[in-house]
């Protein structure tokens, strides 16, 4: 007689993975998902054309790709979390409607920052309505990380970069004077020999601060073993590292301009120096992290 395989009593069906549960939940909301994608695609295209092509927004594609990857690893099923109260649901609906109004205003009047911020806020509101506030709070980091896709308004960039421009131009000219270079400064304008340079926003440190903050936060999140105090310490180091690296960039551009001419310094070398020094900034952050973890050891936890 044919025999049937008998499973042990203790055997249980395999539980679906987090990714499988997320896919099942998305399929359950497929009409809402299509609406969200229809709103998001035009804004992402505008970000790619108007923000990601600039140094201040060069981190955008990286943040989008890694942010979506982080979201896929989170559990959005809401298992074990109570549902929203009526007050939270009403508040979420008000937030979604207000965010969509901001989105429409920003798109109609060509304010990319408002358009992206409105879309982002509406996305958070929809998540609260569908997954629950506790689930959203539990997965807060990937959502906060995606906020780096919102381009900073121009007035914020101007306010932050102005003191950095003056500091970097002053410190770079003073250093080169020690080595008898014919360099003079007037505000953020630097004169070296017959050439005149401007310490523009790309060299002021703002682009490095935004990009470094995003990448460092991603790096810290993947470290799981670091305490929040250690994370704050690493984040506090972003500003001095960004300023130092951009100081090196300005020094390099001045020296290249003096020795090889303005055409070389402001050509391909200008953009290449920015990418290379951003990599140097990341390397410094990783080296500092490795040194701190070696020195502090268990006190980091």
C-alpha cells in the first residue's frame, strides 16, 4: 500500500517574509497606490531635471534608491499595533488635504520645494491612514530619511551659505599668504595673480552638509549597535568635516588657477574636485567612526 509522508506535529507552515507581507498589503491598496504613483512621477521628474543636476541636490538619486530599499525592509502590516483613534484619522485626513493643496500650489507656481514638501506630507498622511500611526512611528527613520529629497528653499541656502562663504574665503587666503602667494580677498571674491574667483554656493559647504547628513544618517541606521548618543556625536561632526573639505576644495581651485590658468580650474576640474572631495569627506567620517568605536568600545552602547 502506498504510504503518505507524515509531518511532525511541531512542524508549522512557513511565515511570510516582511517583503511578502508588504507586497500583499500594497496589492490590497492598489487603486490608492496608482494614485500616489501618478502624483509622484511628475515631481520626481522635476527633481531630476531641476535639483539633482545641481551639486546641492546630487544626493537625491542615492536617497531615493536607498530610502525605498529601507522602506521595503520595514514591516508595514501593522501586526500587534492598535488601530488609529477617530481623532487621529480626522487629523490625518486634514493633513492629507492640506498637503495636497500645498502640492498643487507649488506645482502651479513652479515652487519645487513646496511641491515636493506637499507630496511628502501627503504620503505620510496616507501611510498613517492605511498602516496606522504606531506603525508609521515604528518605521520613522526611513520616512525622515526620504525628507532629504525635498530641495531646500533658496532663502535657506543663502542664509546658511553666506557665513560659510566668508569664512572659507578668509581662511583660504590667509593660509596662502603664509606661502607668499599673491592672493587678495574682497568679501567672497578672491584675486590671485591676474585671476578673480568667487567662492560660490557650491564651494561654501552647504551641498556637502546636506549630502553628508543624508549618507551619514543612512550609515548610522545600518549600524544597529550604536546608541543614539553616539549617532548625535557623528551627526555633530558633519558640519566641521564639510567646512574643512570645502576649504580644501577652494585652496585647490586657487592653486590650480594660479599655476594652470582659469580655464583649467573652472572646467572639468571644478566638478571633478567637488566629487573627489565629497568622497574624501565620507572617508573622513568613516575613519573617525572607526577610531571612535575602537577608542570608546563598549561605552558606545
